[in-house]
């Protein structure tokens, strides 16, 4: 038997808790119905886990400051088909990054796949073993839904996937990518940029092309938006971001940023304003800090970089 061994040490990496140690465990692509539609937790050399070829993982225990070691004697396969983490109906994605979580569910080991990082525990109602119920960015697709609020979630790796929104053999169909560094065991997805498809309001023709990308470091979300101009149809401008924003004491968060604004076809650098919405992915954009409205016609756009805190 070949053992794969990953030792993390006592410190926590950016992005939440890390396991103390993981022995003879790895991630691989798998096929349940359609090619590479699943992610599998298996042994380090790719052979099946069994009683004679088991793996172990040590996670934070149910009592603060303690550790619990779990043994795995069988592979765990999670079929991604039907889950969309809020990306449904907004278009296909290539290089979409999903995180694999090991979860100590108050003494029982669960496995999950998540879009959002930065969490050391998960809300039980965000978890489900039914892929079609994973429709929001904070959702966690599990082999078995998490039952206890006393749980500890640890990212044990991540992978990139192609998301087929409405075509192919099924709705919300995933294909785990298998290129170099597409499947990583033992590392965090923090700092890996990936695309998302914003949904806009206030346009007869929405901005397109260019770049709409994001990443996370811990619980902070970083967004880069640089797309071609859209055509305005109202004085408003909203768009969806990749992850829901945190509820701050005053409600949503107002972010003043240096941005390049196109308003009625006229462009210039502006001290723009973006308001996040509590527990929502919706951004409301303004021409400037004084909340000047947009023209209801002509070319409209905003190029910007921003950071905000995610809702746990």
C-alpha cells in the first residue's frame, strides 16, 4: 500500500481552519452519469479505499481546542449535476473553482463541495445531499447533509470545472477539469481568480466580453470588472456579484472606489460608489460618491476593482 501524507502543522492558513494531518487521501475526477460529472475522495495513489487501504483525517473536535481523527475505508463520490451555486441561467463557465470540505458534524465525518471559502463552520440549512437544492453561493453539496450546528469545516483541496448552464446532457452539468493543477489535494483555493457572469439591470443591451473575475482570501471577496459598454435603458445600474455581502451594523456596505465610468457615452475616471446589499449578491452602482444617477440612454459602464466581506 502506498501512503500519501500531508502535514499541515499547527498554524491556520488563510481561509479558515486546516486539518492537523491527512494520510492516504486524495481527490480525483469521477464519472457517475456524464463524463467527469463528479469529484471523488479516494486513496493517495488513486486505488479504492478499503479496510486494508484506509485513509485518515484529523479535524477540530466538537469541544473547543480538541482534535478528532476519522478513518475512511471506502471512497466518497459527490455528483455535481444539478448544483449551480447561484450561476444558474447566467451562462457557461470555464475554470470555475470549487472547494472540497471535510466536516466534523459533531463527531460524524461529512464531505462537502463549496463555492464560498473563509468558513470554519457551515450553517446546516446551507447544506444538502440533493444537488438541485444548491442554488446559492453559500450552499454546500454534501454526501450527507450536516445535522449539527456544532460542526467544523476544513478545506482539504479544490478543483476547477466546466459549468454547462443549460445545454449538454443535463441542466447545470459539471465536468471536472483534468489539466495540470486543475485538481489539487491539500491546498486552499484562496487567491485563485475565476470568472463569474454578472446579471445586470438598467440596460437594453448589457455589458459583455472583457473580464469579470473574482477570488477570496479568507472571508474577503475581491472583484475585478472590466467589460465592454452596455446600452442604458434606465437611470439605475445594478449587477450581481459572485458571493453574498455581509450584514454590517449600518446594513449594506458603501464602497468608494476609483473607477472608470461611461455615462451616456462619455468616459472618465470617477470616485465611483458601489452599495452592497445585505445577505445578497446585488451591487448598486452610482456615477459618483454623491449618487448621481445614470443617463437612461447611450453607452453605460463601470470598470472597477473592489473588496468586501462575505456573509458567513
